[in-house]
C-alpha cells in the first residue's frame, strides 16, 4: 500500500511539474508578475487574435502559424477569417506574414521580430509585463522606454488604449505587494483593469500561437497519467499474485 501511495505522489508530481516547467523555465524565474495562462478560453483567444491583427500584425509576423489553422482552433468560419483577420493574404493556407517592408530595419534600427515563438521562448509573464511597462523617456528617439526591455526600438503602439505612464523612482510600497513602478500621466481609452484584460487576451493568443497543440498536449498528458495511475495498482497486485508462493 505504501508503494501505491508513493507511486500516486510521483505521478501527481510529474503532472504538475512537467506541465508547468516549460513556462517557468522560459520566463527565467520570478522576475515578472505571475500570469495565469488560459488558452482554453476560446472567446479570449478570439479577442487576442483580433487585437494582434489590429495592433501587432502591421510590424510583426507569425510565420509558423497558418490562417486556416488559427481559424479551426479558434472556432472561426472561413468567412469570418477573411472578413476580420486576413490583411496580408487572401489565401487561408498562408502563414501570417507582416505588412512591414524590408526597409523597416532602417526606420527602427532593426527588423521587427517574428513573434511566433516569443511567448514560449521568453514566457507569458515576460510578454504580459512588457506590454504594461512602457513609460515616457525624453532621451529616447520615440519618447518612450520599457523597464522590461530597456532601449527597445518598438514604439508604444498601445498608448491610445493604456495612456502614457511616468516611471516612479524610489517609490514606497504601494499596497504591501511591492513598490509602485509607474504613474499614469495621460489617460487612455481603457481603464487600468480593462487594459490588463486586453493584455491578458493578447498574451494568451501569443501563447497559443507559439504552440497551437498546447491544449491537446495537456489533455493527452493528463489522460496518460490517469491511465498509469489506474494501471499501476493492477500491475502491482498481479505481480504479488505471481510471486506469492515464491520466497
């Protein structure tokens, strides 16, 4: 019985550890606020896809994701896909390219990167924190900087939604959860809470884009662990039955 309990604990540990390890390793630890990944929220993924195509696809591509795969996973018809999300191609089988020409490297100092694997390489916490950490900096060419990626050449394309922030230096702890990093100096169209939800949808979509089969992988992993959990005591009892007369 002790052996069965130990095996159960091992299987549960493998389930929780293996399923969460990639994101923890990718994010590089606890340097960013925790972000709860929810790629099972279909409506949130649809909003994230809409927001990516509206605000990000002008500069950034998703070269490992095809339009028709995205439509199938997000529960969209081909008509909805073409009408609302396809701006760089008229072929659903094409990958999601950017409308930005090659000369953009001269505009920003570097070619805007493809974002297909960003959420997997850097972690969803990094993506979420980055999108909320732009602040006014007159010393920068575009007038803004970012605490997560200092010196970033990307403009604050979401300023109309978030507004503009000023960096707070040497601030005291705001509410017992650490020092306040920013102070809003110009309001955007969204409230602070609404902007956080906007960023959450966009981050979840980038998590999905980095691994479209993520939900299926996790579901299959749990099914395998449940099967092993049921199989182990049966195999153990069978072994006891075979060896009961041999000492």
